[in-house]
C-alpha cells in the first residue's frame, strides 16, 4: 500500500528554481551567484543548488536596517 506524502521538504533547487527563489533571472544567477555557492552534481549530471546554501548566501549578505531616532508616528 502506498501513501501520498502530505508535505515534501525540498532539499535542492535547479538553477532556474534558485533564480526564482532569489527573484533574479537565470542568466543573472549563473553569472553572479552560481560561482559563489556550493552545488551538488546529481548522478545523471544535473547540477543542483542546496536550499541551505541559498539561505547561507542570503544571511551573509543581510544588512541591518538603519537606525531611526525619531519616535514612530
């Protein structure tokens, strides 16, 4: 008996999916992001980007919001 999974946790993205997740074009991803992230080569030759690697990239580039000294309206 087979059961359908209720939720599936994605472990890797394709390059197109990774670009979509970051809100950039696949060409920009290939040129400006792919050289700086670790990848996984799948047995059939496809290159995948681990989800946690994109999360690391975003966390490393995150900047604190500027402090505002005036009271809220």
